[in-house]
């Protein structure tokens, strides 16, 4: 490979429970790589059982990065992830190690590769006022406001997606122009790296069965005890990780607001829906080379290895 050529960067994308981590570890062993998590939930320390972090024995001696780097009281953002990932990439390049990203959060990968628009930073005071406005008005109020300020962005954001609506209105007010216009402004894409994107797409029913089985395994491995310990540790109830799938349901069980069987069914349903959203996001990317199966399968592993070797 030309010394001046861009360095390869592997990104394994796919829905939760599709075997991204297992495939990444195996490829790292074959190709002299290290794994870089690209998942908004795995950044947080202490939230382990329900975020599908690979356990020590699953890592099989392969170095992993960007896991357990945030305190639960900190805010996770695409921009913050990009800064950390670029630092990791510089280190891997210096040591001549191949980066292999396991991508559960598509927005974070896009932020890394394409850069971010020059949007204003968050204003907690403004967000507090917007949340109060949401609480004081009928459903759809914030979406109607955004539609007047920025019809293009309103078309893309669901009326019930409060988090995205608040951010869109916040940007409009702070930047004094529509969010869609801010997004059209120049970005700073990642330079010096050539992404090789591999997608895992298991058969839907098989994926759902694995999601259900994994939920059972997480509960058997002490997920409830983990949540109990987190709640008892003094973390504020509104800490961001408590909104993750499973943590909010198990918190409700411990607070006497839900039965365990109901919580388990809710977790499984929410995870199925999340997997569907992930696939919808990733399928928009025409650069992804899709493999139809789970990352643990020997056939899929050989196909992935062949794809990567053909582009190194």
C-alpha cells in the first residue's frame, strides 16, 4: 500500500444482537486490529449488563476503545464522540493497528466520517424553557412551532420525538436561522482514512429470537442487581443512562410500578423496534456491503475477511 494513501478503517454496522462485536474481535485477530466501540450506551461506566458491552472473556485479548469513558452524569454527544474517536485513530495509526469500529449508533459514525455542522452549543436554560412549554401545551405544540421556523426539519422529525424537536428549535433560536440551513453549511470530514463498511443483516425472526434470548441472559447475569446498585449509588434519577432500553423498565420494577414479566416483555419489544430503526438508518448508506447472517457464523466471518482483504 502506498505510504501516502489513506489508511483503512473498518466499520461493522448492523442491528443490536447481530454479532458485530464477535465479528470485530475475530477480524482484529486475523488482521492485527483493535476494536473501537461506536455506541452511545457503551460509553458510560457502570451501565454494563444492559448495554451489551463485550465481557472480558469475549474480548479474547483484543484491545477495545471508547467503552466506559463517561461518568453517568455526563452528556454524550456526537461531537464529543468524534473528538475521542479521532484521538484513538491517531494512536492506532502511530502503532500501525487496524481500527475496527462496531457501530450501533449510526449518527456517531456519520459524525466521525462526515463531520458535524457548525451548530451552536446547547443552552440548558433555553432547553428548560422549551421543556416547560411542552408540558404546558397539548401534544404537537413544539412540532408546530418548528414547522413555522423550519418546515424542512419539521418534515424529517416525528411530532413525538421531543429530544430532536427541542434541539431543532434550540438551534433555530440560537443560530437565528433554520437548522436545515445550518446543516447545509460546510462540514469537516475525516481525512487520511478510507472506510470499509460491512453490514450484518440477519433474518428478521432469527434476530428477534436472539434478542429475546439475550434479554433473558442479561437478566440471569444480574441486570436487575446492577440497576438496584446504580439507583442506590446516589445517581440522579434523570441521569441519561437511566433512559436506555431496559434500565427505565427495571427501574420501574424496583419502584413498584411494573411487574418483572411486564418489564421483560417491554424490553424485548423496545429492543426489536430499536433494531428495526438501526437497519432503516444503515440501509440509507449505499457504501455498506451487506452480509446476510450473524457475525458469529463461520461463513459470514470468511465473507467479511474476504471483503476486507480485497480492499486493504
